[in-house]
C-alpha cells in the first residue's frame, strides 16, 4: 500500500493505526497507544464503543440514506434531543465542523438581510480563532497562516481582539449581522473566552440585532463537563455550531439556533445532501444517550480536576511546564520548550497528544477515559518532562 496516493495536506507520524478499543489504539505492528487525541476531540466515547456499533448495525439494516426531500426518524429524534437539552429551537444537519460554520455564516447573512437593510452583512470574528478550512469558515478564522495561500477570501468580515471588550464595542455597529466566538479557542491554544467578554458580546448583539454564534465544534458535546459549552458561562448564543463529538467518530455536523435566527432560512436557502443522514443521526442519538443518560458527562469535571492537580504538581518539579488551562477534558499544558519534540517523545512512549497554538500540548481524551488511563498518560508525561529537562 502506497502512502503517496494521498494528497500531502498533513504532517503525519510514520505510523498506520489499525484498530482501537476504548482509549487505546493499536498500530499495524501491534504497538499500543493511549489516545489522548481522540481524533482531535471526536471520539468522545473512545474507540469501538458498543452503543455506537449497535446503532450503526441496527440503522444500517433499516435505512442508510434518504434525501431531505423526505423526513426520516433518526433525524427528527436527534433534533428533538438537541432542542430538548438546549435553549434553542431548530437544527440544520450537515457533515463536519466547517460546514456547520458555513451554515451559520449564511444564516447570519440571511438574518441580516431579513431584519435589516442590504448593508447588514458584516461578521465580527476573533483573533487567534479557528473555524475550518472552507472559504467562508476560513474568512472568519483569525490566524493568517491558514489563510495566506488562499486569498482573496470572503469580504464583509472584521477581526476583533479576543477577550478585548473595548475592541469588540468599538467594532460593533448596525451593519454587523453576527459575532462568532469559540467559547474555548481550540486550535489557538485552549484559551477560554472570559465571561465578561461573552456578556458584552451578548449585550452588543442584542443592542444591534446581530446573531451571537458560538463555535462549539471542539468544545461542545460534553467536553467541558456540560453538554453545551455555553452552559458554563450561562450566556446563551443564538446559534451553535457542532460537529466532532456529536458523532463520536461518525461524521456529522449541526447548527442549532433559536427561533428568530432559524426562521431566516426558507426552503432553497441552504441544503446538504448527506445532512441529517439516518445512519449518522442514529449514531449521534446513541452517543448523546450514552453521554447524558449513561453518566459520562457528569464524571468529566472530576477527571479534569485530577489532571489539573497532577500537572500543577509536575509544574513545581519541572520548569518546562508553565501552566495548564482549559475546561473539562479540553485541557492545554503550556510548555516553555518546543511542543513538537514533546509530542514526538510522548508518541514514542505510547501516548498520543497534539499541539495547539504556539507552545501548548492539548489533552482531549475520550470523555469515558478511566482513572487508570489518566494515571498511565500522566506517568508518560512525567517521563517526557524528565527527559526534556535532562536534554
Ligand atoms: N471549528 C472549530 C472550533 C474546530 O476546532 C474545527 C476543527 O478543528 C472546525 C471548526 C472545523 O471542523 P472540521 O474539521 O470538522 O471541518
């Protein structure tokens, strides 16, 4: 099998992963790894979870795909679940995070045109944010390195300094149709939005009749210890973008909106061939059931605190650690040395972790990770710190 048939878009480790169980994955030589990347915050129930497998088998025996020209049961069930656990009223389904953001951007533009004049089409986004790779999502991504090769990007967008209330206030005006924020910046380095910043964004959006959009693609679906990340601040957005953990490994994306926002779309405005596909929705229903009724989310906070306490202990011992930030099982260890080397050393010792931002190592394990697995991962992290200290 040749690797050269795959387009060269990722810097990959020289390993082929073949199977997984729970938090563990195995390569083609049988080597075991603790997977604290979890498909970058996707495999919220780990690998090969029986609830996911059962849902896949059951639904694929019934109906795998039908067009959105017709209704299907899993799509309606999933929408009902998302609505009943949120402050929101309607859902649009798609396949990925970037598609969810595209949907939100289009919804915002349509909302602006419906509720204002033709000039109400501006979107404010945050410096250092990440919203995806398609052209609309890329235009509201606040990191030039992802954009520079693909200009010209969509116009009618403006960057705001993240967590800077004055900058946000200065840039808000009647032509703004939406403000898009990650409640915790993921790719940018696990940086939470401050509560007073979110409060200001909410007030300004209300004052100027703009939509407040939260991108919860990475931080949503239980990752922060609440089903939705917005529940932590209590500041409710008009629109939420979701993907990743929503399918637990099966591709699905969604946009959840309050009524006034959702009403902006009418038939023909937006669509998605696979969006709300019965198979994806059946899996997602099973994932939510397990996360909520299976008690997975309620244990996230204790696991988070356990990691934070251990890393803080290590911080007193190893100068390489500057701190740990984030929420729930979306944590970032800030290092004073090279993240790449640290991640590689973890890999060789059987722990998968991924960098974020400049010098942050991200820990986003499955939400059902066991305490023993946390100990094993923290042990490897200490070994690597020891190694780096000596070097
Ligand atoms: N938004 C956020 C916050 C993300 O972290 C990501 C991916 O990392 C995306 C959007 C894009 O999601 P996808 O890769 O599924 O298109």
